[in-house]
C-alpha cells in the first residue's frame, strides 16, 4: 500500500501544474494521430515532450523573454511522469473513441 501512496503523491503533485487548454489540444492531436496501441504509448511520451517544449518556448516567442532550460530535478521528473500518465489517459480515450466510430462507419 505504501507503493501506491507514493505513486499517488507523485501524480497528484505533478497534475497541479498542468495547463488544461494546452494539455487538451496536444492530447487530442496525438489521440487522433494514434493508429495502434503502441502509438498510444509512444505518442503519450512524445506529447509530454512536446508539452514541455511548448511550455518553455511560449514565453520566448510571444513575450520576448530569454530561453530557460528546465531544471532536471525531482520535481521536474514528478511533473513529467504525471504528465505522461495524463496524456496516456487522454490519448487512449481518443484512440478508443476513434476506433469505435470507425467500426460503426464500416
């Protein structure tokens, strides 16, 4: 039970920092692009990396600030892990809905 509580603490801490609009847009795009279960798993990883890249490059492009690399510390990896699992859920749901709609259409 301690292992589950530890994982839940990691996920809970990271989820609070996710920006919902950016998350949903990237999740829907990667969900529509997924063509297999493997694409869901690797697409979630790619979506997490893209989310971090957009999060870091947005102020550089639109607010003319200097680029700052993320600090690869424990908090970053907790955030990245929770981001990956959140993308895994949304990409899988979009993939499943897409497969159901395609099977209905024939």
